[in-house]
């Protein structure tokens, strides 16, 4: 990977920042993760030039997956233009020199924080999640030795205790993000803090990789894996969302952000996936509060 | 009781040492279905070590613990695989800790605590789990409107009763109790003992109770083992041992009880 590339300071950085041995180590962890869907593979996470919580795990997984031919998209809460997304995109532009894009359909590798893009993924894409806490049982059982044993022996009753507590306290399963799932009928997995609205789309043709930098874990959901959200027979899983259409593009079936407009109760709901929303608007879809089409065209 | 078929638990030559020190050694006994056995002795006599060995919390250095499993009959729990042993721990066995906080999840409501074992063995219907939890809270005399309170909001006696409900909800056949009444005041103790005696008789439980309180074993236990320095120095029917102690240490123990 030492060929000269225009605009890349090859002397300063190895391709995609990490050295080849590190990338090899991460790829081995990824392969193991793919072989055992949902299983948390420990790996020797490196210090990255960004703080923990900014996606150091995702960045390392992305770095290990990138090839010079890849086209990278980075989203944070669905948006391409937030600090986290912009800085990680810039990071790989500088250290790998790969093309970047904001369009889901054009990307081959998508690093994401807290969302799955609305546009359906394809078999040619890799989705990399940034994971803060990979252990779904952590808040119920703080001992890592014990939670590992529980995963090993498939003792997942405790996960339902959490859901039971939700119903007892709130009348319904109030867990709205990081909703636990069972992968391929075996491992219970934290899908990272994506809204539970996205859970059904974890069954995807794309390869999904999860990287937790601080916790030093990598796990994976291979394409077309069976992913079931946990629930009770009398309280089935409900991938809920705000009951509004998008105010900008009018989409009825997307996950929405609530935007506070003033201090008098004014608010609007817009797609959290900015690329999906912008694409729809370019196609002529209009929501209740979008700019009139004629003015925009002038 | 006419001759019971097979013992529920057979303990053979259990030994556990901590380096050169003896935890417990040469322990042998049979426990029959519906029988309650008491283990008494002073602090450091090895009774808790023995209980932890029996319940699978500690690995003994030598010996056999044969449990009459529902599926396969008598089986050495020490030779079982870990998943099997943990499954037993969730279904046929129960362990009541001295300190209720060790046996409860303090961050989870009373109903969740009782329901955990049900969910651990596959219950997935919220309504049924909750119904059973409330039923069990009622059986240990905890009001239904406390079902969503966390154990931290309960008194010591209530916590202990909650722990018992949590353990008995899956209908175990063998209960291990480590000083179940320790740290409770006498009136609460009396109520708890009353409750325990009722549940043990009603459900036909077998139990092994470790305690240093002779009054507790007099009330609950059919048979008694007295331990000293890791050895069982005397064993027999509870009333027989307490009324006519043979071993010097047992005589000392019985005569040490304070009279009111």
C-alpha cells in the first residue's frame, strides 16, 4: 500500500492510518465475528487520534476494511454534516485518500453512529457501526466474567428482566434504542444505540460490522442473518417512530428527528437521514414546511 | 413416613481444604425427600464451606455429591457440566443467602426479582410472569401493591422474604439456606421461621439449613449435624441431639444457649 497517490502524504501515514499488522489483527477479529454472528470478539484496540466515544472502534474497523477503490460515507444520527461525521470523513480523506460521498447508493463502506440509512442496503456494501457499550447485559450484571459465562451458556433470562422492568414501570417496553436482539437464534447482541425503528432492518443484504474501541470488542451480523428483537408474547416488539410525516420531504415511513423551532412550543419533524430526505426533495417530494418548489428552482 | 425410595441427595466423603487448613472433611450424609437437615457449629467450623460445596459454589477437593435428578436419577453434581449444574441451580435448587442483598437484584423491582427465575427457564408471557410474582409475594406476606417497588425500599425482614419467594417460584426440590434468620430481630425471625416452616411442609421441600442458632434448627430441622473444626462431631435426630448431647462440644453448645 505504498504506491504514490495524489493528495496523500504517503510518507506521513500508512494507508488508512493504521499499520498493516494492526489492520491484519482487526481483520482476523472481524472474520471471527462473521463466523460467529453476534459474538463479541476481543481485539487489541489502538489509541486513535480522537477521543473515546467519537467512534474509535468504528474507525478502526473501517480502516481495516477500506481499499483504495472504496467510496466512504460517514453518518452521525443519520446526518452527513454533523461534527462527528465530518471529522471522520476528513480523517479518511487525509489518511487513505479514498473517495467520499454523502449518497448512500454510491457508498461501498458506510460508517454510522446511531442509525441505519433509510435507503435499502445492497450486497456490495459494508455498514460499520460505532458502539459505546457492546455488552447488552452490562447494566443488569456488571461482572464481565459473569456476562461472558451467560453468553457462553446461552443464559439470557436476565435480558427479559430488563424488558419486564420496562413494562412494570411504563406500561410498555420503553427501551427505544439499543434494543436487544438475538442473532441467528444464538447470541443476544446490543445493536449499538440505533433506534428500535431500525431493528427490523438489521436483517440486511449488507455485511454489518460493529466496533467498540474503548471496550475492545468487534462483532458482526453477516448478510441475511436472522435478527430477532426480544419481546414478550403479550407485549410484542413494536418498531415505533414519531407519528408524523417529514416536514421537508413528506415521507411517512422514515425515522424522524424532532426539531424545536422556538420557545413557544413550535416544532417540526424531519427525516434524521439527511441524504434520504435531500434525495426525495430533489425528486420533487414536498412536506408541509418545505420551501415552495418554484422558488427553489429559480 | 414409610421407607422412602431413594435419597434426594447423597453426600460422600466431602473434603475441602484451604492450603494446609481444613475447611471441612469426611462429611457423609443422606437427605431424603421432604426432609430438613440442620448444620450447626461455631464460626469457622466449616459449615458455610460445606454448604457452598454442596450448592456448587465451591469445588470440593474430594468426595461425591449425588443428586436425584428428575431426568436421569442419581447423578454426581461435581462431574456434571457447568451448564447442567447452573440449570439445576435455577430449577431444582435454591439458595437463600444470609444477607438478602447477596441474593436479590437491588436495581430490579420485587416483581422482576421473583420473575427472573421464571424468565431464566423460558417464561415469555408478561401477564403470566407478573401473576405468578404477585401470587408468590402474597405467599410470603408481601402486599401486592409493593410488586413494583425495589428491594431497597423494603425492610430487612421483607427483603429476606422476597429472597425466599424469588427462590421458590420455580418449585425447587432442594433449598440451601445460609443463616436465613441472621441479622433479623427476634419478632421478625419468628415470623420468618413460621413462614419457612409452612412453605417447607406445604411444598414438601428438602432443605439444608446452616445456622448457629439452635432455636432455628429445633423449629425447622428433622435431623441435625454438629460441626467443629471441619469435622462432623455428632449427628442425629434434632430433638435427640439437643436433649441428650453426647459429644463434649455439643454439650457445650447446648449449655451455651442463653435462657430468658
